C-alpha cells in the first residue's frame, strides 16, 4: 500500500476491525475474514484494533489486553495475513513500541490537540491517522497536521471525520467538514461507525445507532478517500462499542454499494 496515496483508481481504502482486541483467536479470525472481503473487491485494507481503550465511559468497562500482548497479536495479524495494521496510541511513551509492531499510529479524537503525542507519533516515521476531535472545527485540523509534518522524519498523515458533539449524548456529521479536511492536503477518511455513537447513552456505557451507519456512509462516499468501520461478528456481544459496530455479515453488501457510489463520483 502507498500510505501517502492509499486509495486506487478503482477503490477507496478501508480501515476496519474490532474496537478492541478481545483475544488472539478472535482478532486473527476477524482479520482473515476482512482480508477476504476486501480482497474479493480489490479494496486496499488496513486492519485496526486497539490494545487499550483509555477513554471508556466507566471504570469497569473492558479496556483490552496488555500493551505487550496486544502488540504481539497485531504483529501476528500483519505477518500472517499480509495486511497493514493500525492501532491507537494514547501516550507519547507508547508510540515507539507500537511503531515496531504496526504500520499506522492513530491519534484518538479526544487527543488530537496533544502536541507531545502528535510529535512522538510523527518521530516514529510511521503513517499517522489523526481523528478530528468531536469538539474541533474541521479547519482547525490543519494545526494537528502541521504538528505531525513538522517532524523531520514524519511519514504520511491521514485525517478522519468522526462527527461533532451535538448536545448531550449525540453526534452529528457536518458534511461541509470534508472540503476543509481535504484542504490539509491529507487523505480524508470517514469513520462511519463512531459517527453514530451516543456517548454515555446507556448509563455506564456508550450507545449507538447502528442502523444509521449505511446512510451516513453512502452520503460520504462521494467525498472521501477512505472509510473507517468497526466491525464485529456479533456486535451485541462485543466487549467495546458494540452498539455502533458494523455487523460482519452485512458488511460486504454495504461495501458493494459504497464502491458503486465512489466510482460514479470519481468517474471511474
């Protein structure tokens, strides 16, 4: 994959996987399924999973496995499935260790203004995907991008839209944000699953409107370079973000729809 220009003439690129690592067997099995789905459609795939979810709603929520175990699992996904791998980093000290195991470091939306974290990720030379903060104007993402690009050894940078806070426990996607994100000069990604989150809506955990994922994704297909989806075989049993995860069985049909729209918009 060309990380500086990851989509092709015929397809957007795809970041997909479970919210959090639930175990080695589950992660590898889901990765193989996604590799097959993307491969059949010639969609460039980056597998994603988090070794830790540091921003869970409640203290008792499942956060993932240890960093050492998680990175070992992600490294095995990359080597055994032959696919680039992405994971979140939450602290500057995690960046070097994560970069030794994965291809893309992701900056969580809540941390997109954290200068030290952005610089530490950039200094690894890995591709950095910055998720736009739910609180941030899209044109202000240029500052986060410039921080990463300021590092002499910085690699490619991607920017991801994931909705903006709208009142309490709700997010909305302003589609005017996409041209502003494109003005950063970075590939633009739409996170169709976190955009339907309803933070804290279930009391001690986050809710979501899974049924709205296809609607938002179809609307974004005319103006993005890539898509981000959290995917799970049984979202009802997922240990994190199940209410806003895409069901694996429904995923191929949605990708086919998105490819049709994306190609029509590109004239390809």
